[in-house]
């Protein structure tokens, strides 16, 4: 049984060496000139409204970051839009 195990291990070790051997380099093909790829255009940002800027300043004054800042700004902008809408109805 030990002989069989030893022979199997030797055959395995010898066969992996052949499998791991490096092959020759592939035939050289003429390189095509590199094409310049244009950088993807950035999405144009809409100009920020005065209400948005005011809400951002208020959030900065309160040192809000992350999700609390996002929710604060959403409520602030919603209130600003409602106030503007009420002003136009009057």
C-alpha cells in the first residue's frame, strides 16, 4: 500500500512539472496603432437654485453629514417649494 502511494505521488509530481512548463511566445503580430479614446463626457449639472444653496448653508451651520443632512435638505427644499407655490397663488 505504501509503495502504491509513493508511486502515485511521484507520478503526480512529475506530471505537474510538464503541465506547468512555459510555452513559447506566440507569433508576433503587427501592432495596430493605438486609438485615442475620448474621455466620457461628464453629465452636465443643472445650476443650483437659491433655495438649494440656502438649505445647504443651513445644513453646514448645523454640521450635518450623511443621511441626516440628506433628509434635512429634502425637508428644507420641500418647504421652500411649498412656500414659493403659496406665494404665487396669493
